[in-house]
C-alpha cells in the first residue's frame, strides 16, 4: 500500500500570516486613534500646557511608525504568498520524493538555524521561527518531516508548498509482496 497523506498544502491563509498582520494593524490603528482623540480633546479643552500634548502626540507618532513598519512587511509577504500559490496552482513546482534524512535539528527554543533535511538529493531548511507561507513546522514542534519518514514534497524556489507522507503498513503481511495464484 503506497498511499500518501497530505500534511501541509499552501493556501491563502497559510501559517497564520494574515491573522498576525491584522492583529498588528489593529494595534497600530488603535494607538493612532487614541493619539488623535487625545489631540482633539486637548485642542477642544484649550490645553495650554505643553506637557498635556506630549502623550497624544507620542501615541500618534508611535501609531504611524508602527503602521509604517508593518504595512510594507505585510505587502512583501502577500506578494510572496501570491507568487507561491500561483506556482502551485499552475503546477510550476518540482516534486522531490524519498526518505527524509535530518542533518540538523532546530531546538524548540530556536536560537539556532532551522531543521536541515535532505530528500531526493536536495537540502531544505525548515525554520519554525521564520514567518513564511511555505512549510515551516520543525521536528521539535511536531513537524512531519522526521528521520526515516518517506515523503513527497512539492517545492518551488527552495520553498516547500506541499508535504505528503507515505503511510506505513499497519500489518506485517502488508510488507510482503503479494504473489499471484499459482506462483511459487
């Protein structure tokens, strides 16, 4: 029995990138709105003391800087996701198949390079702590690409777009090739 189970497939909302971005944007917008409300309130109450203006101006500036930092990051990731999804949908990927060989394992705490695996004569680095739309679950975080596992990977530009794992036979009889009736 050579059936494969798909354990990862790239998609629009992959790896929580969109949810993470929305969370970061909400933080920036909330801080910016709080700063603007503070400025409007100070202006309406004729806040003549410069000290009363520091907080709202700081919050407004911090919100703008926060949004200015995170928005380009998200737009870059969005382009990356769109490129990889387009490559996957149009079947412009390579398929690597074979037994996983682990050359380096990333500790659960990070602080080192990611898992380095080799499969089908090609090496991949999988880093749990790098935000990316491709497969990034390391062994220490429950990843499927472990030593000795037979896997099929769909990859594009060094990124893993799909991971399929071959199911191991559950019964020892399945390991022996079946013979035709009448064969010795």
